[in-house]
C-alpha cells in the first residue's frame, strides 16, 4: 500500500449510534503520554480526556474496520488490542507523534491506527487531525474527517491533533496488531 491513508465511512450507522449512546456512561480521565517504560500526564504535549473501551463489547468495530486494514496488509491476520474514546475540548491537543510500539514479539507491535470522528460541536474551531509524511516534515496533510468517517494509516505515520480553540470533538481510536 503506497497511500499515506485510507478514509471512508467504515462503521455502520447502528455501531455509530450505539457508541454515541454509550458516551455519557464512559468514565474519562486525563490522557497520559508514553515515556520510556512507563507513562506520565503531560498536558503541554497531550491534553484530552480518554476512556479505554472493553473490546469484547465492541467486537463489531473490528469486523467493520477490518476491510480497511486488509487494504494495507492483505495477506496478514490482524486483531484489535486497544480501543479508546477521546474527548477534546477547548485548549486540548496532541502534539506531533506516532503510535508505533515495537517491543518484543511482532504480535505486540502496533501496525495500523484508525480514527473515527464520532461527533463535533457546531461551534468547533480547531481540533483537526493532521498527518505528516515524516517526523521532520513540516507540510501538514489535513484529511478533513466528517462525522462518522474513519481514517486508517500506518502506526509509524506522524500525526497530531491541532489545538481546539472552541467547541468539542469526540473520536474513537483503534489500533491493529498482527495475530
């Protein structure tokens, strides 16, 4: 796959509505940032609220996103090991980073990242997800997600969430691993 990303409506309307219905019940906390072998809260680098989601409850997300993942890795067997709900409000952001985890066995490596935009307020200013071709690249690629759309890219791809100036945005993050 030579494209930087794939973008489309991947989740069914029923799945999206189920997710949105569950959001008020999610218990969020400040998101952390990986540092060495641990993690820390560093709001100058990443400021958002997060909830880790129970994968068995949301197994349909895997089956609905899998066709996109197979476009990147058509001959690989994959699984989802992590699902997160993220809420960005005024001042929230996530600086340029990638989601790559390459420790131990290849089955423990994140290979694909998926972001699904669940909602955004009518008054949202900022908060765009942007991609970069490399860590050093300054050129911003803005795929402009619409509510309900998913984007998938290699977990090695550098990306960031621009600061939210006003309003809110909510998204679902999914990581694929090799089986």
